[in-house]
C-alpha cells in the first residue's frame, strides 16, 4: 500500500498587484493539481495593517511547514514612513533569511511571440534563455554593522557591510554549477558566468577564488568564466545570448536580474524560485514588485505569478509534467496573441489567465 502525503502550497498574496496575480496562479493550481492543499496568509503591508508587523510568527511557522510558498508582492507608498524593520520589505527579507533559501533562481526567457516587445533588437533576444542564480541570504543585505549613526561633529553616516564567507559562496556556486550541467550550450559563456567586483572588493576577490576552487574540485566538466559585474551589466545588453547561467551575489544579482527582465519584453513575465538545502520549502515570487500605480485595476500581467507556480511544481513538488504543461500553455497563449498592457495589449489580468487556462 502506498500513502501519499498531501502537499501544501502556502499563498502569500501581499500588497499591490500581489493579490490579483496570485489569485490567477491559484486558479491554475486548483485546475492542474486538485489534490494540492492551498492555504493563504497575510504578509507584508497587509499584515502590518492588521497585526502591526509585516510577518507574524504564526505565518512564519506555517511557511516552514508548507512544501512551497508562493508570494505575490510586498510594499507600496502607504508604508513609506513605517520604520525599516516593520516595512513590508522586511517581511520578505526575514522570510528568505529564516528559511535560509540562499539560491535565488531567476530565469530570463524570451518567449518567441514577445521577441519584438523587448527593449533590444529582436535578433539579440530571439531564443534568449538565461538563468540568473543570485545569492539571497547574505552579502550587503544582511551584513553587520548596518546602521545610520550620528558622528560627534553632527554629521550622519550610513553604513552597510558587504560580507561573504567561503561556505556561503560555495553553496550557491555549487547550485549554479549543478544547474548548468542540465543546460548544455555552445554559446560563448556556455556554463557558469560568475560576476563580482574582485578588482575593488575583497569579498569579490574571495568570491572569485572560492568559485574557481570549487570548480576545480568538483565541477571541472562545466565551463566557468568570470566577469566584473559592471562589464556583465554591459554584456547583458550587448550580446545577452552569450550567457547561460549567470552567478552573482545578493546585490549584483538584484540589479542584473532587473536588467535581464527587460530583455524578455516585460518584468511582468519573470518568475523566481528561492531554494535552500533539501527539505527546506522553496519560496517562489514574481520578480515584479507591487506596482501600486496599477494595483486593484485588474490589468497586471499574471504570467510572472503563473510561471512562479510552474517553478513550484518543478522544484518543490516534483511535478515536472505539470510544470511543462504550464510553460507550454503560456507560450501558446502568447502565440495566440494574448497580451496584457505591459506587453502591448489590452487584456485584463483575468482574461490573460483564461487564455492560458484554455491551453491546459
Ligand atoms: C527583489 C526585490 C527585493 C530585493 C526588495 C523588494 C527587498 O527588489 O526581490 O529583487 O531587493 O531583493
Ligand atoms: Mg530587485
């Protein structure tokens, strides 16, 4: 007799367009995986409004018990004057840190139908398929000291600390090498392209040394290239198709992934997965923010949220067939002309999701 444990997906719709786009991902999940238990909780600004904190202990405990967590978006001008540790973004950072989901996978994939919608010339992005692996739980986001202090002369000084240890570098680099093994390419940087500023930063020098060492020890079958992060920013818009897996620290990965999103047509298209060691629930989120300017209007693009669900199925729930199905349906909906405003159309959030559901 076989018993299958019920899998749980915790939805954290959050703020702004978060609830609208997560609702569409929920419909897709309910359609394709009716056995999945789907829960929902407050997170971000909406949690602050209700409970005085952006992430309650109770929600954190539920997140640890889930098989995967799908977040919508957090933040908005409403909480601009809230102290930093209570801001919606703090919920996101604590969730990442508490779960220790150190490897943030951000695919930048250009669907054929959208090659013309990119900020770059069509031929530069046609067939583009980059995977950014961003370190997510260390670096300048978390390093101490981190403070604004007042000096004896009355001047104020803001301090952030960029810090990385060997193990922090090695574990995320190992993930990048493993992912590159499953993505064979013949392009110029066919394996892992590791980015840092080793020319000016000691943490960047350590990064380069440790990635090189790990590569020699365990991953010499994968091609490894290094590039300074500023040069990588340039290369991303000059010849993006040269790049396969781009590895970067928390801050450079944040910036380079926003840049890469524009190659694909719209930031409304990009999903992400944040993974830790085996057994840790994965945290999934669209790369786009809460987009307060269009929140509540029902016009946001739900594709990033739906593709984040695709990643949930693939990386946390062991349902690659369902994931393939979702990915293909998004492609077909786009081929059929389905477009929200961000990619040059006029469909509502619901209409776009329906166009995808029609192909499932
Ligand atoms: C992202 C976002 C976050 C980050 C913000 C909202 C804290 O920009 O996920 O890329 O900087 O990590
Ligand atoms: Mg960002």
